[in-house]
C-alpha cells in the first residue's frame, strides 16, 4: 500500500474518545481551546488551498457564549495538506457531493455502498470558535473529517475499500460551535503517524458543494492511545507500522505537533462493549 502523504486512557462511559487540546498556529485562522472538550477555533476570514494560501472572506460571528479566545488562550491551528485521498473532489472521488454524507456516525458507508468499517469505537469531538469575532462559538459552519481504516486503507481509493465511502462525514456546528463524530480508531500505515484529516467550511451547503475551505488540517493521535487501541483484534499490522515511525519524524507533524495532538479518554474495553 502506498500512502505518502501522552495521554493515559481511563474508564469512560463513551468508550475511547478524542478531544483536541490547544493548537499552535503557523498560518491561518483555526485554533484549539484547551479544556475538557477540545475546541477548534475558527477565525472569520480566509478561504484557502491546502498549501495555506488564502483570500479574505467575512464570516459573521455568533455571540451564543461569553467565552473568548483571549480568555482561554486560543491560538490558531496550522494548515496541513489534505493528502492524496481527500474524497472532496480535488483528487478524484467526491464524497461531499453524495447524498448522506452529512451524518454523525461515519462507520458505515452510505448511498449505493453498504460496507461497515470494523475497529475500536471512537468519538471525535471538536468545537469551532470564531477567533476574529472574539472567540465566540461559530455556529452553522461545517466540518468534514476522514481517516483510514484499521488496515490503513482509505475508502473510495484503496484496494478493497475503493467501492466504499465509510469513515467520511460532515457535521454542522451547533449554537455552541460543537461537532461530534462516531467512528473507529484509525490504523497506522507505513510512512505516517496515525492521524485524522479535517476540513472546515463556511456552511454545510458550502461543504456539500465542495466550496472554498476555511481550513484544512490534521489531528495527531496520542502514542499511548494508539498502543492500547492497536492491542485490539484486527490492528496487528498497525502495531508494526507504529513501531517504525514517530511524531518527531512524521512528514506532517515533525515541524511541531503540540498544537495538533489530541487528548484521549476511555478504554478499549469500554468502547467494545
């Protein structure tokens, strides 16, 4: 297969879950707020290409919460490449144009596909904040996430997964700026540290029309969480691949990952019940 592109887990009712900590910015306008729920902060400007070049755009701020970026020390998340398997129409297949892509549980395929991705159940949570608007929650925006299977394959592209579209989905942020996805723990494939891709759009309509992106980036998964998840059945190859790489040597995260490293809670046992 070609893919070039530390947090202790404790018992938790939702099983294995990911939050996003404070994100450090290199370019752009999306950051993360440290806290019990990871929060992605999205500034009110900038459509962009994956390289980080952007044009100014205005996004109305919401005032649903008194929380501000300045109060919580929010900084901006870096732009990162979408990689070779985005499924957003920029490199072949386009999941965003398919009916059913807007959903919270992304473990199953939708539309004409019918497969289900096996693996350790995992919840990914993010909260969009409008940095330019003072750090208030950004309601009505859309997050598209995608990641590989426990075997390291991407739906719509790779081998047996080419006819599937699982592990891809879009969610609209609520008045509190939050989005949540139910998925499986991504596997580790040769050449990359385990990660989750995401794109942020101005709205669900913009996402499903493959419109201009406000942000494209990646979430790095915590080493201890990977080790424990990969002890589960079906992740045998991931154990080997994880041992051959590191966050410090990863082609994306080697220039700094403190601001993109997720936090994890829960246990494999609880997630698999």
